[in-house]
C-alpha cells in the first residue's frame, strides 16, 4: 500500500513540474532581447509612455519596437509583459515625449 502512495505522489510531482505556465513563457521570452538589450521580463522605466499594448508574444512586440526605431518614430523602446486573466500580453513603451511621433 505504501508503494501506491509513493507512486501517486511521484506521478503528481512529475505532472506538476511539466505543466506549462505563464512563468515558462516569461523565461522563454527572457532569451529574446532587442538590439538595445531590453528584456520583456523587466518593467519599463517609470516615466516611459505606453504606445501599444496587447502583443501576443515578446518577439512580436520587439519587432514592432525595432521597426519604430528604424522608421524614426522613437529612439528606443521597451517591451513589458503583463498578466490579464489567464493570458499573458506584452506592451510597448517608448521614452517620454516620443509617443506623439508614433505615426
């Protein structure tokens, strides 16, 4: 009977550790950095302005931010992840005063 309890606990532990979570997405996204070295895990600087929200992935947010730099709409960008309900989204922030140039 004791072996059944041990086997059940072992199985539950294995299932729990293998389950995907929002944290797994955040860790995966941490490896994806922009040219400026910003990470989606770190919060945006306090005075930066959010110009777009709701990106479904860190790389898509960073691609849009990088495109804005290349087009001269802003000088730098930062993507920040956030939880909304059971979903995880990424918001794009730019330095103060540059959100008006978003075009």
